[in-house]
């Protein structure tokens, strides 16, 4: 929380500076705000497009950013065993001697269901119908809402401890969501399929580890950026000073981004995989699953050993494909909005964009 407060105060300070600068030049831009350049039809069209984009992006973010990667985390490799038996007679055998039997066993490593987005979506549709790609959505929304409320309750704790405590308190609900997306469709509502509170002791430690790793994913790049002097450069830029070496500043920004993504790839994703596999291993024995998972309860050590490099690469690919799909949606939306603005504004479009950029 201390980190977020510092970042927020910095953003607010820059926003106040920009507001004061805008007020000082208000006489120059006031005549542009007296009359809107967009007609009611244009405003309604842009608003409708934004609403469609919002819901499309939310659904895509859930399916490709949470559901499919989690299924990829918990799915364990399966092996198909083919047994063939042949018989042959010994050369010096008599009629009374039995025939010799030879048994050949062939093991075939099956391709995981979550190996590709297409096969995963097809499997979800076969097991849950058209809305199979949104399985567990209602429970996920409830979990996010509870996280926001508990974060407010624990906001008095410093250094992100409130967020860590929130995840630990809601760990059984988080595991219930994993069970909801992994288990076969059931007529029971999600709140009647929540795991027993007795499982809290088993998953609380790994939940705390995952929560701490997520908080450190913000803290580590933040401290690294401070050590590189990026915040001083931002303050100088906000005060109107010219950056002495823009190229060096850009290199520092890329270095901070590299530290962030490296930490997420090497720490956050593996620990999240461990937690997801521990969740899936606690599915009740009488419940069928839509993907193969460990059916015996795993400890943190056992779950960590099961997360080999191939499993990590499998999950990384799922995240990258999901990110590419979401970026494609954003690019498509931007193109649609651009075309709409050109249609509605006509030759005034460059002037409006220039004014907007100056205000920002």
C-alpha cells in the first residue's frame, strides 16, 4: 500500500500541475469548448462502441487471461497404454505343450487438451455448451468483489500486507473457483460447492507465498526504477525542465520493464502454478474433472516438483496467446473508433486530435 500511495501521490501532483497549466491558458481554449464538435448521433455511436468493447474485453480477459491459463496450469500429462498380445509355437514343441504368449506394451504420450487455444475452446464447448468458455465467471466476479472490499478493510496495514491478508482470508473461495472451472458441470450452484473450511490450513501458506510474490512484482521494479533515478527525471519533466539524455532515460525504462517481466516469468507464474495444482489436487474424489489433474492432495514441495520446465513453457504459451488475442481486440477497437471519428469530424479531425494532445 505504501508503494501505491507514493505512485498515486506522484500522479496526483503531476495532474495538479497540468491542471494549473491548463487553467493559465484557459482563455486560449475556452472558445473551443463552447460548442461540441460531435453530434448527438456521433456521441451515441461512440458510446455504444465503447460499451461493446468493454464487455468484449472483459469476457476475453476472463477466458484467455484467467480460465485457459489456469486449466493449463492444473492439467497433468497423460499416457495412453496400448497392449497387444501375440502367440507363437516353439519349434521343438509337441502337441501337448501350450503356445507361448508375448505381450507388447506401447506407451503414447497424449497431447494436452490445453496445448492450443482452439482445442481448449472446443473442449469447453463440448463439456459446457456455448457458455463453457465462461464457466466459473459468476464465482470469479464475487471473488474479485470480495477482494476489493477486504482490501479496503485491511488498507491500514503497510507495505501491501493488506492485500496479502485479503488473499489468505479468501483462499478457500479462490480454490473454489479453481474447482468450479476444473470439475465437470454440476446442477448445484457454486456457493454449495465451496471447499470445506478444513482445507484452509492446507492452502493458506501457498496463498500467502503467491500474494507476497505478486506484491514484490511491484516493489522490485519500483525500487529498481528509483535506483536508476527515473523518478527524478519524471519530476524534472513535470516541472518543465528538459531531459538531458532522453535515450538513456528510455533505456532505463526498458530495463525496469525487463526486470518486471523477468520476475513475473521466473517467480510469479511458477508459484501460481504450484497453488493451482494444489487446489486441483483437493477436488473431491467423487467429482469428475474436464482435464486430467492430480487426484491425491499435494504438498507445496510435491506441487513444486511437478512444475517442470515443460509445464512452465506450456503455461507461458497460453498467456502469450491470450495476450495476443486481447491486443488484437484492442487494435480492432482503436481502428473502429478512428474510422468513426474521421467520419463524424471530417476535416476537423486533425485539429481536434492536436488540441487533445496539447491538453494531455
